[in-house]
């Protein structure tokens, strides 16, 4: 496969920067895969792709020198975990059955983040075949100890709990070190000052769950070299901080040593609107742990749901410090456009942590998680990365550099080489696997990072047989997506179609909701545009140089929300190519 890469043109406000993406990622890994052998399979050529975010809450806001925007990672970046190495910070997020998986992001100021790699970045590390898109890798945690980086994680329905290691967070990361006797989910590692190492995780209580969502936090000592258990597991907390109230889904545990105290922090209440963060402490690492009487230390569940521009469902926090010793928390939250409807998934937020009577507190009482935060961390200000992560921005990718940027992802792990970077374009092989097949279609997606967004691309595609199709999709899962593309029909030849799949009972290839023949002079070149307007989506096309033509306007965007489609992922935009056949 020819690798000529991508040049990215970034427009943020009035600034226009030409930046180069670099690093080992999906395109390089695909070189090791067998090529698709289909005879005369048509190829979709994407000459450029442009994404614009234009959320009203950021529009016209000029940040002061000591201010920053929340979220610091907009779009589908859930379950953040963070570690500090000197003046460098590294953060990881869940990606479920997307590949490459578990992005690694780097910052020097906790505000500006740049993705530098992916933990799960090569075939053979994990197997997502046959899994729904919201299974796979849940809630990774990252730690650094004695020159080694550790990521502990769960592969749900695909192996259980494991740890991978690396000397450099860019990679390469080791193959999984499985933890066969650690059940449940959300493992994390704690390296104590005496050299002992512990795994902490969520699992069912010793006597089993007595109500739905009843869980416990367990801990066991592990061998520092093999990471296998060398002690019997013990329960640190059963149910939650107020067991008499039957709390649900205690998970995402972390332990921190502060002075003579060990602090156990965990999420509680589930990942929806009742999400929260709680904290306990003990004099010894094994406990007993006593909860903070004013728990939770972070939640928004008690606030007016009709407040303007709400941030909800906050929790799953992890802590670090800045140069002045101030504490900071990264955590997830969502930005609904109505009720509990949101399409952008769970995002990463940053807030200061204050200490009250020996306890860390993020937000209490009527405190709201803000969009504009001051002061910034006490760290030298960094610069935005090649691809902005917060506020409003436009990114245009020209596909004429050396590699695909790290943020492009496929559904599950590629088994064949179906995409390439060739002569200044991204090309996709049209294969007989549809977007809704539950398999590995020819689709590359990037996150929808704003409630109001625009995705546009230039396509060159000449279908050869009935059912050949390529275009632009907005996808939440195998069961819920829209797409607009060039489709070969038996009666009208190539035409523009807008198709939707809305549920597992709908046809895997979706249903046409708008279609029309292309002009006689159509030469394969067309530009496609999808506009997200909170709960509505528009689908347009044009022949280059002509006016835009609306194919379907104000389509129901709630179909792509977590509330309707369920699961844990957010929406992605991206090009696809397929042809009729198995799975289509």
C-alpha cells in the first residue's frame, strides 16, 4: 500500500495553519493485512474531508489569558484516565469496538491536548469480531511507574481484564497480559511506596448482588513483574458510600496516597444523569475505608434539568497536580440538546479540585460544571495541537501527507487491506459488507465533536454494478445511521441516495428516504455534506462548481442519540464504500 499521508489545514477563528500529522497508526497497521482480492472492485477516492464545529455556547466567546473551555476533549472521549510524568500529562479514553482503540493524548498544560498514539493499534492484540459496537474496551486506566507505562483495561465479551505496558506512551504497547482471576470491569493499578502493587476493580459483592446495579470494589496484591495475583482479594466497599440507599454501579476506582492517608475515589450512580463521584479514605491501603460525609464530591443530578446549556451525567474522575501543587480532575460528562438527548457521546472535562477538611472536592451544592473555567492550571501555557479539541473550529484534511491522523477509526479490527493513501487521496475498496452488517465495513470515522456541526467531503466514485455505493455517513452504531452517497441502480444508473437505518429490525443496508438521478454528464466527482443541527440533520450534494442541492432536510437526529440508540459510543462522520453481496 502506498502511504503518502495527509496534510491538514486547520482554521480556528480567523487563523489558518498548515500542520502535518505524523505517527504510527491505522494506515501503517493495514500494510500487514492481506489485500482484498475482489475482481474489479470499484474504489472510492476521497480528495479532501472538512469538519466544522459551531456550537452556540462557544460562538463569539473570547477567552482570557487565564481561562479555558470545557470540555477539553469535545465529542466521544469517555472514561478519561490521566497520569503525570514530570511536566508531561498522558490521558486515555474508552473506544469500545472502534479500532485503533484507546487513544493516548499528551498535554503539558492540561488544557491543550494532542493525540500521540493508540494503545490497541495492531491486529492480533484484541478480537472484536461479532461484538456490538458498544462492547470491547471499557474504561482504561493509565499509570507510570519506574520508567514503564501501564494501561489496565477490560475487553468486555472478548477476554476480560488485562494490562498492557510500554516504555513510551506513543508505543509500541505490549500484547495483553491477562488477569484471569480478576473479574468484573474497570481495573486500575496502585503502586504503593513500599514496592507493593495492587489491582483494584469493580465486581459483584461476595454474596452476589441483592438488587440491580449492586456492585463492590475489590482489591488484591499482584506480583510487580507478572501482575498476577499473590493475595486473596478483599472488598474495599460494598454497594456504595450509603449502602442503606442501595446505591448502584460503584466503579472506576482509583487509589491515591496523600500524606498518611489512602484515598479511594470511584464513580457511583451509573453513567446517565445520576452519575457522580465519591471518595473514601483509610490509614492503610487495605482499609477499612470511611466515606466522606458530604459525598458525592461531584454530580449535577440535583440541578434544574431545564437550566440553560446543561452539562450532565458527570463522574468517572481521575486526579493529577500542577506545578504549584494544585489538584485537578479529569472526568466525563455530556451536553444534551434536549432532556437527556445527546449525539456527541460522553466527553472529557477538566475542573480544579479543592481540599476541604482533608477531603478533595470538585463541585458541591449548586455549583455547575462551567463551559468557561478560570483559573487555568498553574503550568506553562501550551499550544493547540494539529487537531483542535475544544471550542469551535474547522479542520480540513487534504490527504497528501504521510499517514492518517490518529483520530480516524474503523468499526472493529481490519482483516483485509481495504483502504490506502494514494496520490494525494484516501481510497476505500468497495466490499460486500454494509454499514449495518455488524462486521467490518469499508468505513473510516471521525468523531462528531459539536452539537452543531458540518461534515463535507469530495468524492470520486464510478460504480460498476447494481448495488455499488460510496459516500458520507453519520453513524452511531451498526443499527443506527444515516448516509448519503452515489448508488448504482438497475433502472436509473448512478443516483444520489440518502438512506437510514433506525433499529435492529430495520434492513442492515438501511432504507432509502431520498433519491434522485445524477446528471448525464456525471463523471464520478461529487461533493457531499451532512449538517448536524442538534436533533436534526440535513443531507446535501453538489457537482463541483455547482450550487448545493438539498436531498433530505431536518431528519430526526434523535435516532443517533444515546437515549434512542443506547450503548456508550458517540456519533462519527466518515466516508464509506460498499457493493451488493453478503452483509449488504
